[in-house]
């Protein structure tokens, strides 16, 4: 049965919507409580916790390279999604056991849980995004709106997860937050298993994402070896007692090597090479967006916990709840942005994808301007109104809608079919670099409320010779980084549009 129609969307889109919604419930539920878990339960320092957070979220976006490669060559999208889902569910349950114990065992279990989450995400993430694009024929105008709908599914799961997992973790015990995240992943898997055969068909009626060929021994050993390597890299500091950032070197190295490998492929035509070049250029700019945006799970969570007045009457809102503001904004605003792009297209006024992404960076910058105003001249022992943080998240949400779904759709449209999963994986590699940098920048946050006395002799953090003496200085770093990137991308947008050769 062909589930595609010329007027609406394929039914398979809504299966992928539901599957991704629960997977994101699992991921964002864990992310909402992870920093607080490391600091309050494992008693790690804020600096170490920030770096671990950056390494974890960075590797989460790096492993889609492995998952994309194995999917394109052997597994197909369906089997990759299933393998990834199983590994992520196991990872969440291991974190449950980590939070149920203490001491060295708790830390070791945390490394094991993170390793499975990282590898599992590598199989799951690029393949489910690729399947959305594959539901449609080439040049179909519905692709942009399909990715916007898909993005709403992501954010529906991301909205509920901090409310559920955060409440359980902060008000009861961290282990119940991780358990709820694991249950969410199980729901995602079951729904995919039940309906994939009926709904995941292409515009020509053929089944999508079927296995390409049997997995060979080399690829199996690659999966096992990669799992072991990531576990060792995460745990390297405690094993070898070194400050070398091996994970950072690994991620940044991959970001340089992968574009070289793809661009030197002799099978690419000049138009294909030009379009792929646009993807790589925009990868550079999205790094500036996500390394600032992803402070939500790191420094902004610490800011919400320690320096934001969260009292509503006599009840104190969990700090993790602030991470629900962004996805709620996506749910409300995504249809409006979809209508906006459609209306502008009918009037021949729709901006190109690079121009939309430049606006996203500009809105992100404005969010940090707002929070910088809130903390300017305010003593670190004073808590600011939660409305400042809410305003930041709303502006960041608007910026995300200009950049993230547009970027996913753009990669899907510009990628040659034979490189679709690998290029989607490369797109997420830019996110890997950004998330790793987000953790590094988060570790520069100055002492917060109640910490001045304890850290009186601490070294003042700095970046490129600029000392970060207070929160105003800290937020200015993000204003400069994202603001300059926005200006440059605005100036380059027409050049990039020409290099896309008719694809908008």
C-alpha cells in the first residue's frame, strides 16, 4: 500500500515522529538531570562535570559517522534504529544502577551507561532523520514542512522529559529520573517494531531502509572496538591521571578528516561537490550556534539552580524544568514558522537556507544580550528573576527554528543519495564539536551564589586573554562568538545560495 499522497504527508512520517518523540524523551530527560547528578550525587566539581558533559554530548553527535557508514553499507536504516534503541535503553538502566550506588562503583557505572548511550545514538540519530527525507521524491516541497513536523515530535518528547525525569530526580531521587528515561526508550522501540512494516514505504511504494547486505566480521569488530575505545576515552583521566583532552582531539580531528574524505571522492560531479561544499561551510557556522545554545544543559542549568529565583509562592520549581521552555516554544512556534516560510515562498520572498540560519544566530545572540543585562552589576549572591532566563530560552527557541530544522532539510536535499546517511552524520559531527566546546566554555563559569568565599583563592577563568570575573563577562563571551558568526553568515548567504545550484 502506498501511504503517500500529493496533498498531505506520508503516514510513515508520523511513525517516525512518535519513535523520535520517545527517544528524545529519553535523551533530554537524562540530559536535564545529568549535570546536577554529577555535582550533587557523585560530588564532582563543576569544572569536571562541565567537561564530562561536553565529552558526552560531543561523542553523542560524533558516533553518527559510524552509524551512518554501517547503515549505508550493511544494516540499512531500520536495523540501525533498532540496534541503537536497544543500546540506549540499556545505557539508561545502567545509569539507574549508577544512581542507586555510591563511590567508585557509581562512577564506573556512569562511564558504562554513557558509553552505551553514545554508541546507541550513533546508530539511531542519523538513520531516523534520513528516513524522513527518503519518504519524499526529489524536489518535493513538502520536505521542509515534514522536517518541521518531525522537529515538533522531537520537542514534544523534550518538553515532557524534564518535567517527569527532573521532578523524580530533584524531588525524590536521581535514580528514578534515569529509570523514567529508560522506560521512554522502550516505548520508542516497541512502537517502531510494531508499525515499521506497514508505514515505512517510499513514494514509489517500496519498503524504505531495508538491510543492504549481511554485516561482515570487520564491521562487527569495529562496533565492539569503538565501544571499548569510547569507554576508555571517557575514563582515561582516572586511569592514566592525565589532563590531555583525548576526546576533544578525536572530535576535532574527525571534523577535519571527514570533509577531506568525502570531497576527494572521484565519483562526485562538480555540482554535487559544490552542494556538499555548502554543507561543510554551514557546518562551521552551526558550531557557533550550538556551542552557545547547548549551555542549556550545562552552565545555564547551574545558573538556574544557584542564581535564579525559582520560588512560586512557597513552592520551589526544579531547576531542570527550565529545560522544558525551549521545546514548549518549539511546539507552539513551529507551525507558525512553517506557515511563515510557506507564505513567503508564495510571494517569492522566502530567504535561502543560509539566510535563515544567519537569522537563527542573530536571535541566539539577542538571548544572551538579555541575560547579560539581567546580571550586569548584580552581586553573585543575588538571585535574579526567572523571567530573564525564560526570555533567553524563548529567543533561543526562535533562533533554533530558523536554523536546526532548516539545516536538517538542507542536508537531506543537497546530499547525493549514496552519501545521504554519511553526510547527515557529518552534519551531526559539527554538533559534536559544538557540544564538546559547550562543555569547555561551561567550565569557565565564575563562582555563583554562595561560592565566593569557598573559591576566594581560585584562579580566575579566562579565554583568549579575556578574564571572566563575573557572569556578565561570561555571557559576553557568547554574545561576541555568536554575534560575529551571524554577521559573517549574513554576508556570505548569497554566495552560498549560488553554490546550491537551484536548491533552496
